[in-house]
């Protein structure tokens, strides 16, 4: 519930600012993708200024997120390797616990080894 309230407190003002920005920047701008011809570009489009800025912002977030994802690949690889190692070690511990729980049976004709006797700790 608290998370929803905090999200609303952040998202509502952000939406108001974005709507106000869009209303203030409705004029059309020409975006050219042709660096060689300034007068008659081969590839250009006209769109509202707010749309251009929002599209550029979205592209920047996607490029930054992708760069961060690639930058963290070695950490994800290490985490996967350590998880596989932990699973293997957990299986070994379970096998050893299972073996320790089974009673040891001394074959006929052999004497069981003497039990270890420890002295009480001195203080």
C-alpha cells in the first residue's frame, strides 16, 4: 500500500510536468537525417518539439540500459557459476549427511574400533 502511495506521489507530478511541457512545445520542427544537404534534405520529417524530445529521451534510456546490461555481464556470469558451485556443494553435503545418518555395521569377525574419548575442557 505504501509503495502505491509513493508511486502516486512521484508519478502524478511527473505526469503534470510532462503534460505542461507538451502543451508549451507544440510547434512543429523539421528533423533532418541528411548531413550533406541543409536546404533540401533527402531524409527528413516534421513533428512537434515535445514528441522529438520525448523520443530522444526514450532512446537515451534504452541505450543507457543496454550499455549497463552489457557492463554487468561478467557479474551475472560469476553469479551463475557460483550458483552452480553452491548446488554441487549442497548435493555433496546432503550425501555426506545421509551417509553419516546411516548406522555403521561392523562385519562379523571384526571388532569395532574404540570410540574416541575426549577429556573435559579445563577452565
